[in-house]
C-alpha cells in the first residue's frame, strides 16, 4: 500500500473512531436520563464506569490527529477534517462528563423524585439526545442542512431550561419542598442545557469542515 493509500486509510480510521466515540457519548447521555427517570441505580453506575472508555477514545483520536499532522502535513480539506476531529472530541468528552454527572446525581438521590419536575427534565433530555444524534448524523454525512437544524433546535432546550426554572420557583414556594432534590434537578437541567450547547458546537464544526467557515469567520 502506497503512502497516499495509507494516509487515506488513516483518515477513514479517524472518521470511524470519531463516530464510535460519538455513539458512546450519545448513548451515555440517553442512559443517564433513562436511569434518572426510572431510578435505576445499576444503569446509573454503568454510565459512571463507562466514562473512562470515552476518555480513552478522546486520547486515541488526539494521538491519531497529531500523528497525521506531523507526518503528512495536510492542507485544505484534509486539514479541516483533522482540525474538526480535534475540536469535536473535546465536545464529545464533555458530553460523557455531563452524562456521568447526571448519573452521579441519580445514585445520590436513589428513589427520591419530584414528578412534576422530572417530567420536564425527561422532555429536555429527549430533545438534547435528539440534538446529539442529529449532530452525529450531520458529521457522518457532512450535511449542512441537518447541522443548521441542530443549531436551531437549541432554542427548544433553552426554553425547557427556562420552564424548569419557573417550575422550581413555584415548587420552592410550596410547603415542605424537597430542597436538596430540587437543587439536584436544577443542576441536571443545567447539564442538559450544556449538552445542547455541545451539540451546537458539533454542528458548527460540521459547517467548518465542509466550508472552512466557523461562526461566520473563514479560518481555513
């Protein structure tokens, strides 16, 4: 196999590794929310333990990217692809961290729930997971239309976050509220908002990979 063939195979391997890591990160968020909704402590513990794999994948991808840059000196589209990969893995790793944080709250709370707040968190989680999976699909197919839809979808998650804060204000005014649980729910809402932001970042890097433009600024 010639140098160019080897290089092309390395780029394909890079895509495969990114998509595998992305799938694991999306699954972690979805599993963390499922564990929360069902008070499934075993599932929550599995999410916590699975974060190490996502961290290892991040390091392996970064190592591959740096090796490609050092040995191949890529230009134009290839440079954008490798640069995008190095940015994307950061957001994917943070998705894994957010999933772990949500799972740790579930472990701490056990069977304690506030149904009227949990229902909104569940809806927010479904929207956030949808954003992640759409962003991954946009990356896999370099679909600018889908990437734009992910960015627009962030408003839905932000609106849910505002709704949760309003419901929390009313809940705290009730007699004998479960303060600690409610505060944990607020933290989960914030994690989900950040998850939406990371999905937006992924979509914006898809736009950059395809066009060389990131947030209306040409970079490469």
